C-alpha cells in the first residue's frame, strides 16, 4: 500500500513543489502531444501514441519508479511492461503444451477509465481522496489510461491482477496454463481447447466481460501448437523449445540475400533495410533460438554493408522503418467527430 494521506507528502516523494504538481496535473495538454505511428509492413493499421514531455514526464517517471514499483506486487501471470519479463518468459509458460487458445482484450488501456484508477489509489492503495484525485489526474489522459504514459502498464497490471488470478485459478483446475502479455491472453494444455471441445473460451469471456473488459472474439485462435500459425506473442513452441515463426526466418534470409546482391550492384527486390536493422533481426532470432544464431551471423558478416548502403543510396532506395508523425490539431478534431 502507498498510504499517502496528503498532496504535500506526494509532492515531497516526487521531488517537486505542491504548486508545480497541481499545475501539471491540471494542464496535462501542455506536456503531451499525440503522435501517429506508421508501420510500412502494416500500412492500413496506424496507431495513436502519446508522447509525454517535460515536467509531466519527469513526474510520471518518478511516480512509477519511486512511489509505485517499490511497493506494488505485479501479477505473476503478466509478462508485458514488467521488468525482467518479456515475450520469451510469456511463451515459456506453455512449453509443455500441445494445444493453444489465444485471445486479445479489446482497447485494453483506454477501457480503463479514471474512476477505476481513482478506486485503485483510494481503496487498494489506501490513499486519501485528495491524493487519489491528484494521482488519477497525473496518470490518465482524456479520463482514461493511454498508450505512451509511463505509468499505464503498472496501473493496468494492478487493475487486472485479480482477474488474472481468477482466470489462472480456473485454468489450473482444468490442468491448463495461463499467461498474459499486456492485452494478449494465452491458455494452453494437453487437450483441444476449441469451443466445440471444451468451454474454456466461454469461461474466459464470462470472467473478462464480468469485470468490465471485452475480448476481440474475431481474433481468437484455437489449434495445435505444432501448427505454424499458432504463435504466442509471435513466437512458436516446437518440441518444448521456443523459436521464431518460419516466415520471419525466411524473410530475414531474403533480406540478407538482397543485401548481398545489392553490395555487388546486382538485381535487388527490396524493401531496403539498413545494416543495423538487419543486425537487430539476426540478434533477435539468436536470442530466441541459439541454434539459428551462428549461421545467420555468418551470412550477415559475409555482406559488404558499406558497399550495399552506398549502392542503395545511389539508386535512391528508401529505408523501410516505422515513423512517428505529429498530429495537427485539425487531425485530432476530425478523429473526435
């Protein structure tokens, strides 16, 4: 518990004056800009992301690191946005399974409104009403949690913690394993988990919707873990070991071959990726599956990257990468109408 009883005490913990703390909480728009994330691999799916700046970012970061993290117990089933956990620890929960059911929580952060956040601070964390109101203002935007706010992952984890416990308890009684990576739920076991074979999906839906969240049922997947399309946070489980998707490896091998052709000024299919981008992909595959690392590193080192980049520039090739664009006020107004 936080047990913070006065705003002055909160300001002291955050290392700012009370007047500054209240001013920032009352005028968050001065410290937040909305960005549009463009991914060239998914041109039809843009995402809005908040960029927190200046005093609000400093206060949020200190609230997270100094006030919240030292006293909060994170959900043992949550692996996204949690220090020391990642997509590997998430997928590793299901190494011994044969079947998988996965589902997404719809609008995970935005579905958590300011009233839930206030109740978290006031009831579970035992803060006074004044402190709870101030903390709620500092950790929500437009009356809800939002992607881009440093404190959103830990607050969402705390609010979903008891729901995790209920889902995990139900799974345990059926001999199933459960994990969650932010809004991605994975349940696995030794028997078929499709709706026709068991009621785990209906049970999950009842628990999630009964606690104020919704599932994206159209994105739910059922099947054997041995099937290529059955992945857990984009990772495969094969014979009790983790691996990347086969398509990811094939695409990486194509990128390496393309870079080699480009370095010799020969035919190039593209898209064009930099040395650091391809190196990052090679390191990622090696991190997931060490057996693939040596061969991919050897192929990477065989490429004359200086020459490949020079030829790419001479041909006017454009590097494919994710970009963040500042949204204008007119764009924001149009999304709200």
